[in-house]
């Protein structure tokens, strides 16, 4: 990088995730951001799971503000910024493996949900015409409201889990505090 770029063109390129980073000279960061953005779109369209696209605004805002934060850096800090991929483990395979092990269950659940959802959508489209009207309406209703209902139950269960965990933590602290005061 020899110099900072024009503010107008930086703004224009920042509207497409990854393009602004590339315009500023951060090719690895730009290409990886753009790849994530378009892979999310491709995956959502291919799998038929359009709600997955809720991640797109997050990637877009991340890219937009990263570009403008980079451009607003003083020259010495700007030139000191390293160009890395957004998912960079610096060649540390152990770090990547430990991260994968840590989130193994989350990744597994995500893959199962994506697989079941994709299979359901495909089978639904392939065999729907074979069913009588009443079953077709029921399955359409189940397809529409089923995932929303499951997500609602999951959110409620997570809330209950978090409240119980906080209550147990407070009870534990209270017990330790009470025991500590009795021993004094």
C-alpha cells in the first residue's frame, strides 16, 4: 500500500462487502469477506433455507464499518495494519482444531437442522402433488409454522436455562457467603 485511497470511491466500494477492503489494498480481507457474503447467499438459495440470510446484514455492516474505520486511521497506523483473512488462525492448526472441538455440538446440530430442512423441502416439493387437498394444506401449514414453533420453544428453553443457571449461581454465592460469615 502506497497511499490511502479517495474517500468517494472508498464509500462506493464499501457498499459491496469485500470490495472496499480490496480497494484499500487489503486483498485477503476483502476476498474472504466477499466470499463469506456470497457463499451465504448461494447456500441459502441452494438449500432453500432463506432465513439463513439474516446473517447478510451482519456481514455487510462489518465490512462497511471496517472499511471506514481503516480509512480513518492515521497514516502510520493504516500502513501497520496487516492484511489477513477474516478467519485467520495464523497457521496455528491447534487453535483451529480446538475451536472446532469446542463448538463441535453446535456445528453438528446446525448441520443436522440444515440437512433435515433441505430434505423436508425437497421431499415436500417432489411428493406434494400426490396428496389429497386436506393433507396438502396440513403439510403446508406444518412447513410454515413448524420451524417457527420449534424456534420459539428453543428460545423459551434457552431463557429458562439461563434463568436457572443464574439462580444456581446466585444460590451458590449466597451459600458461600453464608458459610464464610458463620466461620468468622
